[in-house]
C-alpha cells in the first residue's frame, strides 16, 4: 500500500522493531479487517505525522499561537486517527461476527445431522459466501490443516476476537463434544442460547444509550465549554488592568480537570456499555485529547474573537 520510494523505511521498521510488537500490531490490523503489512501502515503514519506536524507548525505561527503546540498536535493526529479507526473497526467487525455466528452454528448442526464430520463441515461452510466470519473460519481451517487440533483452532478464534460471548459459545460446544452425546443437538442449543444473549445485549445497549450520550456531552461539550469561558472571562479581567495572579495556575488546573474528567467519563462508558471499566480505557484515550482540544480552541479563539489576547 506504500509507494516504492518508501519501501526502505518499511524494511527498516521490520528490522528495528522487535518481532513481538510487529506481530501484535499485525494481529490487531487483521482483527479490524485491515489486511495490510504492519510496517507499511506505520510508515504511512510516520509520513503523515511529519506532514501534519509541518502544517500545524505553519498554521499556528500564522494565527499567533505557540508553534510547538501545532507541531505536537500534527505529529499526534495521524496516530490518533489510525487508533480510533482501528478501535471502531474492531468493534464493528466483532459485532458482525457475533450476529452471524448463530446462523453458522445452525449450518454446522445441519451438516452434522447429514453425517458430515465437524472439521469437514467447518471447511465446507468457510468456502461459502464472504464476510468477517468466513475470513476467521478460513483461518481456523488453515490452522487445522497445518497441525492444530479442532479444539485449539476454535479457541484461538475466540481469543483473537476478544469476545467473551464467542469464547463462551465455543467452549460450550467443545465441552459438549468432550462429554459425548449428539453434538448437532448441542450446537443447535448453543445457537439458540447465543441468539438470546445477543438479543439481550442489543436491548441493553439501546436502554443505556441516553446515559452514554449524557457522559459524552458532559466530557467533550459541557466541561470544556464552561472552563473555556472561565478562561475567557479571566482574560477579559486582565485586559481591564486587573490581572489575576492565579491565571496560569487556573489554566493548569482547568486542563488537568478536563483530562481527568474525560478519563473518568470514558471508564464509565465502558462500565455502562460492557460492564467493564477496562474496556472504557479505549474511550478515555479518545475523549481526553478531544475534550482538551475543544477547551484549548474555546480558550484561544474565543479570546481572539472577542478581541482579547
């Protein structure tokens, strides 16, 4: 995906970065449905960082703001964009796989009733249609062909997707396979159970969206706007010849409050949506820079618009 002129940079990254980090990045790219080489994408991000950094430097000099801030913002912007895109792509892809898994399980059960072995049934289904689930099934089939057991291939698929729902589903199937009995009936029952679980998740998510919207508005609109207006008022007072000795300290305190408030809001969104604060860390990493950026823009351009600097 990169021009030939940038190939040496990509190869240098392959040689410089430890393999474990390259494999980790590559796995996340595949999990998001982006089938590109990790070092190629990193090369584009680095190039984009330099270009955005130069643009931010020139722009901030033109509007009279500290150019170092523009440089830093420009360097970080491509990384933030790629991270946010990967995060939402991963969530969307996992959700699509979860929604299609019940139908996949019903197909497996039908083939088992027809007398086909489970590994052969898995391979036959992987050859039909397309979509993210089929991509994962094809990978599982390849792993089985090169020496992995069916159990390990199925569990590794659940582990790659980082979905507790799918991991639980696959473990139930393997447990039913281990204890014996009619595996087709077990898979059919698991499919109906998964369908019910997904319906409950959709209902739960719909019920908590108002709470999520409230947290988002509080994090990236209410707090940055309120504190930004306070900083504008402080600048107005200073313009009247009554400088506030706490102005600099107030700016630092306001910045710290916005960042902490955004992090907490992101963690709460994770608790509300998924029942886990750990999953909210991803939201915090997005909300914190966005909220601070809005605060900084209101503080800076609001004062310029009113006529104070």
